[in-house]
C-alpha cells in the first residue's frame, strides 16, 4: 500500500506540473550562444569565412553603387568632346543672321521660371594670325571665340576654367599654336578676321570724306582710276559677298569702300596647355579667346581708326539699329554724327559690349546646377532626352520667334553613343558578383559541412532528447548567419565610404559634383548577398544533419563517412568519337559565345546586320530545341490527352 500511495503522489505531482516548451525565440537565443562557442573553438577558420563574405558583400555594394553613377563618366566624356554646353541657340537662317542676346535675355527674365537665368552670349568667327603683315607671311588659321567670362562662370560653362579675365587687347591661345607662331606670353602679333556680315548691319551709305579717302580719281579726266589706302572696289561681286562696305548705291566698280577684313594687334596673355576645360570641345585645337566686351571696342577704335569718317558713317546707323531705344543709351553707348573731335568717336568696352549683345552668333543656355546632375545622371537615355527636350522647348518658347531660331543639345547628342554601355557593364559586373557569390557559398558550405560532421554525435543527442527538426534548422542556420552578419555589418559601411572616396576622386578630376555613398541598388545587393550566402550554403549541412539516422550517429565506432559507389560506363571501347555529343557541345559553346560576346558588340557598335544574324541564329536554335522537345514529349502528351478525355478507354 505504501508503494502504491507513493506512486499515486508522484503521478499527482506530475499532473500538476506545467509543461514547459521552447519557443523559436529561445531556440534562436540558445543557437546564438552555441554559435559563439563554435567561433571561439576555431577563430582562424571563422575569420576566413567572414572575410570571404565581407569581400563579396563589399564588392557587390560598391560596384552597384558606382554603376548607378556610371552616367557621370559618359557626361564627362561628352563634355570633353563637345564642351560644357547644354543648349546652343543660334539663328536658323543664313550665317549672315545674328541673334539679339539682349532681347532673348529680357524675354527669359520676364518668365516666371527661375531655371532660365543661366546663359551667356558668344561671338565666333574664323580668322588668321601672323607676326608680320599677313600678305608677306603664311598665316595660321584660328577659330575666334569672344566669351563673356562673368556670365559663363555663373552659368557653369567651363567649370574648371581657372584663367583670369582678359583685358583690352589680350587673348588666350593654345600652346601648340603659340609654338608654331613663335610667340610667348607678353608678345604681340596680328589678328585678322572678316566682319563683313556684322558691319554691313551698321550702314551702307558713306560720307564724301570716306569715298574720297579710298577712291583714286584721275586729276585730268576726273574719272575713277582705282583704289587707295587699302580700299576695296565697290563692284557687284564684292558687295554681295560683303567684302566691301560703305559703297552706298554704287555697284559698278566706280567707287571704293572699306574692306570687310579687320586687322588688330593683340597681346598673348597666356598659352593654354592641354584642353580648354569645357569652354569648347577637345576637337577644337585652333581656338583663340577674347573677352566679349573688348572685341567690338577694338574693332571700332583700332580696326576702323583710319579715317575717322568711317566711324562717323557707321555711327549714323547705331541709333537706328538699337532694337529697344533707351534714353540712357543716347549719346552714352554709341557716338553720334553731331559729335566733334576724334576722341568722341572712340567707344569704351562697356558701350561696345551692349552693342555686341545684339549681334551674338550663338547663345548658350545651361540647366540649373541643382537640376543638372539629376537630368544627366540617369541610366535611361530616353529619360535624359525627354527631360532635355522639355527644358529646351520651354526656353525656346519663352524667347519666342521659334521660326527664326534653332537649337542643338551637344551633350545629349554625344550621350546617345553610350546608351547601351551601362547594360554591358551591368552584365560584366553581374558575372563578377556571381563568381564571388558562388565562391563564398562553396567556402561557407565547406566550413559548415566540416562542423556538422564533427558535431554528428552532439546533434544526435539533441534530437534524442526531443529537439525538433525546425530547432535543428535554427541551430545550424544561426551558425551560418554568424559568418554573414558580421561581414554585412562591416562590409556596408566600408562600401559606403569606399564609394564616397571613389566619387570624390572622380569628381575632382572631371569637375562634376557627385554625391557619393551607397545607392539603392548597392544596399539591395549587399543585403541580398548577406542573406543569400548563408541560406544557400546551409542547405547541404542541414540536410545531412537531419537525414542521418540516430543509430548511426550515436555509434561512435561506426565511421561517419559512408562508402561511395562509382559506376563508370564506357561508350565505345574502340575509342571512336561520339559525334552527337560533340555536335551538341559545339553548338552550345558557339551559342554561349555569341550571346556573351557578339550580342553586346552589335549593340555597342550599332551594327544592325550583326544583330539581325544573331537574332536569326537564336530563332533557329529555339525552333530546333522546340522540335526536339516535342519529339520527346509526344508519347507522354498522348497518354495525358487519352487519360483526360478518354479515361474509360485507357487500360490500367
């Protein structure tokens, strides 16, 4: 009876004791402690696994973040090739037409949009330079650019341009041209260029003094006998080509006027080495720069200084040519015929600049700096083109006179050449990341497999004491995460700062402000690899731990590695080549090579013929594969149809 009572008490005590179960959170906590114990037991092996994951995560996050900023490289290349010019507006008529920059500026400022305030005028033409008289020495051809330094600096044209503003009579010339001409900074040389198209706008009626100064008459007959003082003959051909000015109504060659070519003596301020820092494209090697406000003042004061009546004749038309009469300009920005004295017919630089603003050859409009990078740094070229056309259309509509103006977008045009480059770079980058990921998975898999084989007896004891299968999965999964989590914690900040330094170094080289750091794709791929590597690598070890029988795992004398049976089948003892396998292997190799090499090559080189052949080859291969697939699935398909439609007729 005593023993019976005792048993009864024991049963009663067990019935009142609550059942305590392990939650997944507690199992994860215990698994973390167990992982830390495994780490301390073999630190070098653990560091090797963490380092492998760290390299894969850092490289993936960094390269994908850099790839997001890859359009910056294309933008720098386009700016180097065509100059830092977003929109170039120019007259749509003949080269004799000019653009009234003052009126365009007034139109843009009258609009409510604040994006239309970054612009600058330019006056460009061709000319020649020489040390002595151009007739006696072979001249060098140059491309003259009159730039407004202050306005271009504000607009962001030539962001890396560090040269000071030019003074009166000073020019910049490329070092190559300076060496060929034989001049050094501080030397003077002759500059000659044709301003017939411009000066013809200022008037054609000469005074008597001008005609008599250039025309030679026979004293006895009082008839025309030629030109003097380097005048030009007023014939029909020279007038139509604007080679002879101030001819009035004479076109029969009986009078002489002013030559359209202007010769100035300029001073070399500095010889520019290398490129032009975005002022013009790299293809321009013969550029000569002058300050916009000094070009016309030099032409007026020095190019037209003999005789004084020439300036008087041209000055008669200046008031009439002012598009918007301003009382403050009368007598202040242009001389009038009523003035007396030679000095009154000389023009200062500020007055000349205001007049030349009305006769620009082109106008450069830039996208606002805060929006420029957002517009150009896009991986989709169609989006760049759409945004630029929208911005340019707004500028042209604000100016008005859409029929008289035309525009070009040099940077957007050059970016078109690289619209498929990002896709090819992404393909190469994904191949590299895939290789790193596979290597990391193999290494982590090997480390986990070795650890599981060592702990076979321990895991068997846990299972025998009631550990469920999901708890074993959590235990080994936590150990796999012990490699990737530290690598993720260390790799993401390293990738972030590495991307910042790379973008900062690149930005200092090209002059484009780029915000570094990890982008969305970099963070996404870093987190993806941090989760994918341990997840894939732990599948094999977890499967081994769960499928091992307890009786085999608990027997310490039984070898843990079971025998492996290999079966080798010889196809042909005579050593003949299997033609079918050779053909299939060769076709797959050729197919892979075409997809990996020739397809990106055809896209980058815009070779439509090659792309068409590749498409045809892939189509034929797909049709051939579908034919083989249909032959192999013919009998199962027949049985499936019979079983579904004629179940009663199918014999079991």
